[in-house]
C-alpha cells in the first residue's frame, strides 16, 4: 500500500474530511488532495506530524511493504460502523450551483410577488374611498382580492417548483459530505468573482428597504392638512411596498447564490456544526410550532377576535430564536 492510499485509509478511519485534516496540519485542502491522489508527497515535517496525528510510525507511512497490522490498536478500533461521507463530484457541484442560481431567481421573484400582491387592493380601496372610482366598495375589494390571490398563487407555484427541483441536493444542507479534488478550488474561485456583485446587490437591497419609507414621509409633508386629499397617502403606501419588493428581491437573490457557495464549502451557517444543530433542533421546532398553532387556533375560536390574534405569530417568531439559543446552551453544558 502506497502513502497516498494509507493517508486515505487513516483519514477515513479517523472520520475526518480532507478539510479537517488540512486544518490539523496547517496546510491547504488542495495539498491533502494531491497527497491522496499521489500527485505529490508531504515533506518530512509533515510526515512527522501525520505520524503524530494518526498514531502510527513514520516507517508505516513511508514503507510501502508495511500493511495496516503496524497501526496502533486505538487507531484500528475507530468505529467502522459509520458510513463513509458522500463525495460530491465536480459535475454534481456545478449542477448544484446552476440549480441554485435558477432557484434564486424563482424564489426572489416569488417573494417580490407576495409583497406586491396587496398594492392593487390598496389603490382600488383608496380610489373608491375618494369617490374617484365608478365601482362599489364590494367590487373594488373583490378586484383587489382577485389580484392579490393571483399573485400569491403565482408565488406559491414558484416556491413549489423550486422545492421539487432542489430536492436532489437536499443532502448538501442536511448532511456532512466530502468534495472531490478541485471542487473547493472551483467554488472558491467562483465565489471570489461573485463577491463584488454580492456586496453591491446586498447593499442596494438594504438601502432600498431603508429608503422605502420616504414616499410616506413626503406625502405627509405635502398633504399635511387633515382635511387634505387622502389618495396621495394611499399611493405612498403602494410605492413603499413596490420599493421594498425590489430591495427584498435583490437581497434574497444575492443571498441565495452566496449561500450556495457557502453550502459547498461547508462554511458559515452551512458548517457541519450548524447541520448537527439543525438536526438536533428539528424535533424541538416541530413541537414548538405545533404548540403555537394550537394556541393560536384555540385563542381565535374562543375569543372570535381574529383581527388581533395574529399577533401570536410575530411574538412566536421572536421567542423561537430565544428557545433555540437556550436549547443549544443546555446541550453545550452537557
């Protein structure tokens, strides 16, 4: 067995990825890939470090004729019951990034449609209240609701389509994996090329969301008289939603593409530790939201005040973050 094969065997016995072994040695992920593919060999200092990390002799690493019987017992006793990490090929990684780019367009458009959906209802109601519309209140509301549900229906269709097309790559967000040689380099190169675009789009989206309130302030300044026209204020609210929708589209689109790179590199919120936390929190999340839903329905039916009970959801959303923090802190102490 040559050195390259021994390194692969030892690393897998230890349950480490190439990235994790590279971190322990203070080298790049590409260096480990080259050693394991026999494209290069580590220098003597690295050999000594490998010997120390794996608990084997330098003779075992350097002499091809020595077989695994020379390994220290504790190394051999590493559990073989754990399945090997799924390997992501260059083709699979490229297909994932292509799919993520398409998904970013669909999801960001769907979110934009959801934000735009009430605009026609707001405008028609405003025109009807101002007496500038030859429609009854019921007709104006009906047309507005039709537009609202059509836009939300289109958004839901986009979300479902995206989910179906993304299903084959779900394991990347849920399970640890190992990339084949060259994948990390390709992803990092593409991420660096996108970094400038990501920064510009994210900044523009946030600025648009912040500035979206300006039309409302301007309408209040221009039509400050309490007895003044009402419709300009309605138009300002509609314009606010339109500007927010564009800002959110830019934020969601750029964040999803950036998240795709982070997913393949297992960095940030997509690290192995984060995946493990997500798995542990699945049961907690399901129980929490089931309890919230039951509480919301019980309160709404008993009180009949559906116009106020919606406040449960934003409060539950804020508290959910606190619940996860506490749960993770408790697990950390254990």
